[in-house]
C-alpha cells in the first residue's frame, strides 16, 4: 500500500505547487497593474498641476516675468537632480564641454519652447492652450515626412485635420481671445515640434560623448536645465524683466514664493513620473493617457479660473480634445501594424 500512498502524496504536492505558482503569478500581475495605475495617476496629477499652478502664478498673481519663473523652476530642478546624483540615488552623465557643444542648439530651442509657453499661458485660458497645442502634432508629422521620409496612414492625417479645424473654430469662438497670446502659442507649437524633431538626431550624437555611451532622462533633465540658466539670465535682461523684479511687491510675499517653489517641484515631478509611467507601461499607452489627461485639465482650467465661454467654444474645445485622443489611437494602430 505504501507506493500508492507515496503516489497520492506526490500528486497532492504537485497540485499544491501549481496552486502556489498560480497565486504568485496572479500576485505579480496585480502588483504590475497597481504600479502602472499609481504611476499613471502620478503622471496625470503632476502634469495637470504644473500647468494650473503656472497659470495661477502668471494670471491670478498677475506676475509679469515668465522668463524669471522658468529660470527659478529650472534652478530648482538642477539643485534637486544634482543632490540626488551626489547621494547616489540616481545616475547622471558628467557635463563635459564636448557634450555641451553638441547639446547647445537643442537647448536653445528648449528654452524658447518654455519661454513662449509661459508667455502664451499668461494670455490664453488653459482649455484653449491644450487645444492649440495639438497643432504641434501637425507640424511634427509634416516634419517627419520631409526630414525622415516617414509616411503616415490616412487615419493619422484625418485626426490631424480634425485638430486644425478644432483649433481654428476654438480661436474664432474664444470669448477671451488675445492676439498676443495666440501668436506666442503658434510660435510655441513650431518650437516644440522643432525640439521633438531635432532631439532624435542630437541624442544619437550626444551619446558618443558620454562616459557610459548612453543618455538617460536624468542626464537630459540636468543638461537641459543647467544650460538654460545662463540663457535665461540673458533673456531676463533682453526682455527687461530686471526692473519689474526690483519693483514688484509679489517677491515680498512668502505665499508667492511657496507657489513658485511648488511649480519648480512639479516641473521635475513630470520628468520623474513620466519616466516611471513609461517604465510600467508602453509608449502607446503613455501617449493615449496624455491625450485623455487633457480633458479633465481643460475642465479644471475653465472652472478654477472662471473662464467665460460659449456653447460653440466649449464644443470646439471638446472636439479638439477628442481629436487628440483619436490621433493617439491612430498612432497606436500605425505602430502596431508597422
């Protein structure tokens, strides 16, 4: 009888082993899902909060020094990233002169992109900024076609066409239309697209001048923000923000400094959470969530800043946001087929 008893025990242990493996796998799957969910929520909250806080500083406080705000935010990023690197919590590449020379043209575009974003956000409501930013996708797609000979499917071009229609109709029906703000936003779209297209080429060259042969997100954050500091100081004098900074009573308010410092932390949080979210999910999910994230951001922008709007303008904004989601979905399908 003993051999049969042993067989029964073996069968029982095999069943228990299978059950244990199944439990471990399900726990792993749940953990990965939870991490993706948490990282996604963190990315959405930080990116939404950053735009809303910047709008609050520039419009509600009526702070007329957008370049100085950018400079302060970038300085905070440099201090935090340098400290984390010094403590060994993150790894960054040393900033050599050869690396700086290669990266400088991209950094000029990067600074221009941030400055024009600040200028446009001061005059335009958050919802319209999110819709107008869709124009960047159109410029990028055309740039990819001419520079990299990349051809897009009809679905992508349809989505881009819808984006243009929504931007035009949104501008025409915008009750708070400001020509200066719209001009800065259009310039911002061109600079953002240029940054995206130039970055692809420069990154490959820059990697050759790094110690590890690679350039991670932390190194790029440190490189971009460090190089932006002298350029930002120069622009403060060019746009004559120095006189304003000496006379404005806002810099004597502790609450104002607290909000400005928060915006600096949020700027860096976007870099960290976007890296974390991309690590937990795919690039397609990341882009789709980014498009969906514009919907609550636009609603929050209208409600928090009490933006006067009409049914036509609201419809144009919603149409533009849906076009952004449709574009992200079309790009996902294009990538899966290629």
